[in-house]
């Protein structure tokens, strides 16, 4: 895709069937794009002994029409054939633009819902790639949605959540951090 320059901040483009707002962005005080995460974001279990803390996330410049947000953390490099869902949060109110470090355990805004990850339970599950498997890429995505609430419960699978998100997305912004166990 060609880079767009100039005062086209409000311009939207259609890419792979998803509308992407040119200015919608996500940032974090705990993780950085393309940089290895700390032990705080490593899972505690499955042979890993990290802090299992969800990272601080902030987002800005959601497109007009946004009614709620969702967050997903996904590892496409997991040796499963279908990747690995580490965190799924839906129904974040549109007034929410930041989550504190460890928000998964410490508390989310009223109405927000965490659904089942591939660890088998709702809530954040940190990085825990197999030792010696190489660098894994953890996609922390904030979704701007055109609905107030997705009709899901805490047992919803990553595939079902992904389907509902893609059916209602206005824009999304992704920060991809890495992790490796040697």
C-alpha cells in the first residue's frame, strides 16, 4: 500500500475489507512496538514464571461513530496451527481511552467483559512461547467498534470474539511486542 502524506488525517482507506482510520493509534508505557516485553508480561504457569500482568495501553483518535472498544492480544507464531489468544476484552465504553498496567486483574471499567483465552480462562494470559521456539510476536490490538455492546459471555472463544469484532469494526490499531524463551 502506498504511504499517504499531507493533511489526510481523516482519510479512511479500505484494506483487506477493514476500514482503517489513518490517525487511530495505540501506545503503551510497558511495551514497545518491535521490542521484547519484560518478565512482567510473561505468563505464570506452563513452565513460565512471570508476573502475568497485562500491559498499560492507551489509544487516541478513534473514528467518528465509535460506540465501544475491544482489546485483543494474539500470538500468530504459536505452534498450534491457529495462533494463541492471550487476552480478549470487549464492551469497553467509548469514554475509555486507557487501561492501567495489570488492569486485567486489578479491574476494568464497568460493563467491560474478558472472555476465554487459549489458556482456558477469561483474563490476561502473558507470553509463554515454548523454550527454543524463537521470537514470538504479540499483537496488542485496540478495536474501535460501531456497537455499544457485543452479545458475548465470558466463555466465548477467541474465534467467536474475532468474528464479532470483524463484523463491527470501524478501525483498529496494533502494537506488536516480542518475546522469546531460550
